[in-house]
């Protein structure tokens, strides 16, 4: 068995797990079920606004209900969900609610995996997850303490797929081999994730002396090299190991998901690029700056929305167009690129700020470029 470079910019021996097969296509809903966690890993990538906070996110959107998660899954054409945290086992009942609801809505084929540690594992909570319909469970094995590794035997009592998922840390080569050796006859697959730095207080990767592999990447120098060494070591051992690169996460997992979402949220005034971004005309009531949202929020939100409604009606009446949208999050109007370019003089004459914007088809419509006219 040879080490294979996948079409998704990753490396593997053996087969990808079912969860990964959905993920690389961008078809997994990323369900961050809570930031609560009993562990304090120095390489934790969780953002500050999530870490140890009991919040829920579906992809990039903060949510409060199962219906929110279902709506996001629909927008992204999701064929499954990956439940993560924090440690999902700190909120077991919430996990059960979401798993059952997603299965009811989308059917048994909607593939759900969950990523946890061994810290909170017991037979009762794993049985509840299995009975709820969880298809695949992945464990983070502690590099520094083997005391709870034997909890894997509890997971093996249930007829689901089991994996070990850990970051590939250059200075923990010995520990990584020990993990693989212990679990290789007990699990269905291993996922080695490229070690990445993160913009969070918890993430101490740079503090430990690690360096980015290049100035454009959060991936850490030496992580991929260790992963390839491990893959080559085990290539004749009948074992499934996947090295998930930062390129895969950004270009395939996230990139493909955004493309799917773009096709579902696009309006008649949008141009969808091959990368899944949206090009559209935008009309601002005040010229955006780094504190634009804070500035307009000083005005009563209801008044802003009413003003935008009135402005939309005025433009519709004057130009006879129907396709004008209201962005209630960023307090602006949307129209076609052609419309704002053609009518920029008029729009500016009534103290508006027309622009052509390119933004990602995420819930926050992250701006890639704004070109004021």
C-alpha cells in the first residue's frame, strides 16, 4: 500500500473515513455544540469568543436552536454534520437533541460524527449517543497522560465507526507513535491534522517556538514532514491514516462549502464567482470604515431598517427595478453591479455611498473587496 496524495491536497494510506468523505466535498455542517471543555491543550485552535463559553455555532453562524442548524444545513446542501467543541460530552443532552433532530429532518443517511476526548467517556453517555443515531465517534488521545486510553474499550461495545484524531506535532513524534501503536487494532481509522497556529489566547503554538511553514499559512513547519514519515512507516501495515492539511481545510472543506452556500443564497442581482464569492452592488447610508457598524448602531436599529425600506421603495419607484435587497445586519441595500455603476451619480447626489463589493457567501458576508464608485 502506497502513500497517496488525494485530490483534496491531503495524504493517506488506506481509506478515508465516511465522515471525511463528506467533509472534503464541503458537505458537512460544522456544528460547534459548546465551548465548554475539561481540557487545556496548548495547541487548542478554538477562538477566544468560543473557548469555555457555552455557545453554539452552525458553520460560522451563532445559533440558539436546532431549527437554526437545520436551516444552515439546507443552505449548504449538507449531507452530514460534524459535532465539535469544546468537548461535546459536557453538553450531552444538547448533542442528543441535535443528533435526533437532524436525523429526523434529513433521514438516517445524514452522516453525523462527533469529536471528543476520553475524559468524560462512560458507557451510559456513549450508549445514549449511539441510540440517538451517531454514526462515527472520534477521540482525541492525550499525548501526555495514558490513564484514560482504555476508555476506547467502552466505545468498542457499540456498532459505529471509531477513530483517533490528533494534531501532528513535530516535537511529539514519540508520543504520536505510541498513540498509533496502542490504538491501531482498536479503531477504524486515524486522522492526523496539520498543526496550525490560531489567533487566540489559548493557542500557544508560537510561544512554544514553532514557526509557520510560510508567510501565507497557519500550518506549522515540520508537521507535514512528520505526518509523511508516519504514513510511510505504516504503509504496509493495513491501517487507515489520513493527514488532513491546512490546504484541505481552507480550499476544500471551507471552499466547497462556501460554493454550495453561494448557489443557495444568491439573488438575481448577484454574480457568483468560481470560488463561491458574490459580486454585487451595495448602497451604504454612511461610508463604511473600521467602525461603520458601531457608528450606525448608535441610531435606533428599527429606524435604520425603516429608512432602508423607504429608500428601497424610492429607488424601485424611480428606476422601476424589483431586485433590491436589504441587509439588516450591515445596514445597506443590495442591487446589481450594473445598477450601482450606471446610477452612481444619482446615488451620491442623495448622500448615499454606492460600491461594488465582493464577499464570501458566509452568514457574515465577509468582505473580500469593496470598490467605492
